[in-house]
């Protein structure tokens, strides 16, 4: 620990506020930095700008605790007002544990809780529009051999799919709660409805899950969304229902695990490291 670069008092305050917030957008992180920097001590000892401060803090976190402030650029929200399918990326920051996924202490919970969380992530990955998609080379080959009629049923063109980042699938809160009935073996009937509700609320508050704000249609029997519009062009179901998708912290903390359960590696958000 003697080799850990010491943090100044303003840097410690800045770090504590990030830690308490779990996940922050770049804009919110900048606002915190501005508030700390506005103090007399902050102007002298925080750092010249946000990026440099993040870099300084990461040197201490990585050396002393094998942790770091990690950032990603990710699109999670769609423009409902305009109906646009284009999603503007947002930079998110969080403090992550650098240990391998299977030893990650950020998800230290009971075995039953962990089994339920794994099931949630698996079902959300399964609901991705491109779940199980082929490699880019195979997709190009399929584009050449698929009939025109078949192409009309494909979700967009290959270039659109290659550009998509993250998982666009989501499930309603009630469907996530009902996943408790799918737990088997030693986890069967071990979690009550109140317990799984608390797990889901904690996952959302800590940034593992994120509200899905795009228009939603009715669910399939398995609880996954159906993107369907009625004759007036409006969504024909799901009104008032809360939908959740993978949150930024999941991508930052568990990239290898997401790939293991089926998310194409090409769709993992780009990690931005400072330090």
C-alpha cells in the first residue's frame, strides 16, 4: 500500500460521490467535478479537468484496490417523441471491480440471488433482436443467398446490425418477477415475490438494469416484448407497464459473462479507460 499514489482531499470527495451514485452519465460526473472544483481547495488540488482527475484517481484505485473508474459509450434511450429509431450514445461512468467476473465482489449475494440474477441476464440476452446472429462473413453470405421475400422479414440490413451496440431486448418488471418460478434444483422456491422485487429494485438503483424508454408492444407468453403497432401507428399494448433492459453497469462489470451467455462480442460497448 506504500506505493499507492495518495489522493488529495478534493479527489477523495469526488471519488466518494461517484461511489455513492453507482452509475453516472458524463454530464452528471462533470457537474460533480465542477462543484468540487469550485471550492478553494478544489481549485488547487482536484486536477486541471475531469479526464485528468479520473486518470489520477484510477492510478490509486488500480494499484491499491484492483478497482477503477470505467466508462462506456452506450445507447440506451430511443426518441419516443419523434419515433426515431436512431439512438444517441451517452457516456456512463462507474467504479468497477477488476477481478474476473466469477469472483466479482460487486454481486456478492446469496447463491439463490445470484441464480436469479443470472436468469434475468440470460433472458434479456435471449430477447435481443440479433441474439445468436451469425458472424459478419456469414451474414454477408446469407444476404447473397436469401430470396427477396426472405430479406423483407430480416430486421434491417447487415450494416445496421453490425452498427448496433449492446442488447436492445427488454422485459416487463412483472415478467422479471415471474422468472422466480423458472429457478430449479437447489434454487427452486427459495425466493419469495418480495425478495425478487427487492433484487430487481436494487439492480435498477445500482445501474445493473435500466428503464427501457422506447415504445413497447404486448408481451409474448415468455414475457419478452413484441414490437408491434396497430393500424393508427401506435403501440397496441404495454401501456403503463415498466420495462427494463441491461444497464450500463452490467456492460462495464460483466463483459465476459455477457459474451458467455450469448451476447455477440461485436455488440459490447467500447470501454473508455482513464489512467
